[in-house]
């Protein structure tokens, strides 16, 4: 079953991105669907003539979206894009590491959307032709009992009238409904099997990579362990030799105290080597914990980058608003200066008028 499935559905384009889904409660916030960047691929199903976007994270399919001509991929920022899937009743969002990757994915989405439109038109034409052929060939495909309903004789001999029994039409309708139900159940089973297959393939790839890494680490640890064991054996031989020398001291050899001190140093060195071997054996667990901490740190870094992008957009918007307010303020200042100049002129005219009035009063 699996080999036939792989021959039928083939990847067209793949990219690495962080997957998000819209919060079903608020319809505003994004919820991360993957802890780290995953592979998002376009697939073409030749047998069903459909295009899909599929992404598997861990042991489950986090994206299984069938592309329709009504879908639209929207770039909301330099590295983020989204599209709505009415069948899944959700909105998917993808965060890319570069603007170029986002552009490539958007172009591929546009091409696949156009191909899906052409495929739907061809499928509709084939469906109409198939229905026409089915309506023509249906009576021939029925059994002889269904095709030839019972004949009824009315008004005596010589005046026979043939009436088609309704039982054949009822049985034909029931048969069609049963076939439709079987096809629907088969499609659902096929979709479930496909999702399970993608999950198994992703898990298998991860297990193979982990096994290769573990084999490389095990080989390295085995080599170091063999070296330490050789060193341990050599030290033990030296200890045995010193013990024999202590039991039978010869002329010109070091004193008993010096040999005892050397023996204690060698035993301490042997204990240190044993501790190093124990540390190497426990390294595997430490590596797993470090890998987990690394993934959490990467996730936090990505969240910070996404928030930084949003803050940059807000800052740019605020700068545009501030520039607009500055232009308005400058226009108001120019208008105020003009009014002040007019007032100065009026005040000068009033002063001249007062002087003239004063001269008239004096006269």
C-alpha cells in the first residue's frame, strides 16, 4: 500500500517555516503549531488530480490543506504569510527566516492555485461526461430481472398494456446511494491513511537521523572507553608490581614509605579514570537535555524576533503619524505668523489714526 501511495502523490516544492494557527476563540491571536521550524511541502495527487499543502511535526500532521481556486495567500509582513482553509475551519500562518523564502512560497502557492483551477474544470468536464455515459449505459448494466420489469395485462386479451414497475427505479436509486456511501467512506479512509503515512515517514526520518547520531556518539565513546580501560589495566599492572616490590624489597630500591606514597597516587589516578568513564556513560542523557534546552531557546528567540517585527511596524506607523503632525504644526505656525503680521499692520494704522485724531483735537 505504501509504495503505491508514494508513486501516486509526489512533492512539488518544500520550504522550512514556523507554523501557526489562528486562535479559534479570539480569531485574532496566533497559536504556534510547531516548537521549531518544520518542512512545509506542496504535493500533487495524480490519481485524484488535487494539490495539497502538508506539514508533519512530531507524530501528527499539523497542516493538511487541499488547495482550491478560491484560496489566497497573503503576505502580512516581510517574513510572514497566511491563508484561510474553509474546509479545516482555520487560518494557517507561516513564518520564514528570510524574505526570499516567503516570496518563493507565495509564487508557488499562486502557481498551484491556478493549476488547481484548471484541474477542477477538467474534473467537472469528465464528471459531466461520466454522468451522461452512466445514464445511457445504466439500463444495460442492470440484471435481467431489473431491466425487464413484470408485465401486466389489462382489459382482457387483445388489449394488453405494458406498465413499467417502479421497483426497478427504486432499486436503482438505492444502488446509487450505496455506491456514493462506499465512495465517501473510501475517501475518508484514504485521507486518514495518507495522514498516518506522512506521520510515519517523518517519524522514520527522525529515528534514522537520531540512530545515526547515536551510533557516531557510541563509536566515539567506545573508543574513549577502550583507551581508558587500557590505561586502567596499565595502572593496575603498575600497582601489582609495586605491591610485589613492597613484599620483597631489593637493595638500592626506594624505601617503603616512598613506594606506599606512589601506590596511593596511582590508586587516586585510577579512581579519577573510573569517574571519567562514568561521566562519559552519563553524557548521553546530558546531550538530550541540552538539545531540549536548545529547542526551547530557539523558540523563545523566534518569539522575540516576531515581536520585534511587530514593534518595528508600530514604530514606523508612529513615525509616519508624527511626520504628518509636524507638517500640520508647521502650516499652523505659518498661518499664525501671517495673522500676526496683519495685526501689526492694523495696529500701525490705529496708531496713525490716533495721532491724527490728537492733532485734530489740539486744533
